[in-house]
C-alpha cells in the first residue's frame, strides 16, 4: 500500500484552498484593468484588498479541516486531545 492512499481528503481540500488563496491574486489577467470602480477606487486596489479577506477566510477553513482531521487521527491512535497535551492521563505518573 502506498503512502499516498493514507492522505485524507481534508488535507487535499486544504491544499487546494491554500493554492487558490496564493495563486489567484498573482494572476495578472484577473486584475489588469481600471473598471469597475468601487467608491472611486480602481478595480486593482479593491480586488487585491478583497483577496486579503478571502485568503483569511480560506486559511481559517483549512485550519479547521486540518485540526479536525488531526483530532480524529489522534483519537484513533489513543493519543488523546492535542489541546490537552500538557495534562497527564490516568495512570501516567
């Protein structure tokens, strides 16, 4: 069995969302124009500023997906909750 089959869909989805957040704002053809204007600002400025918020939303979605998948993986291995890593389990002393 290859290691590739062990990659969960949450990681693939997160990778695609992060790639979108990075690549799309870099595509010059998407913003190389002056119109439409929003409150007098050229398209370039408000479009790039819009991607600041969209990227923050996409990164937060990726974070939630990866953390949820990590908690499932740790629970399946019996490692406990990663948020409570500093606390000792019953019987550990």
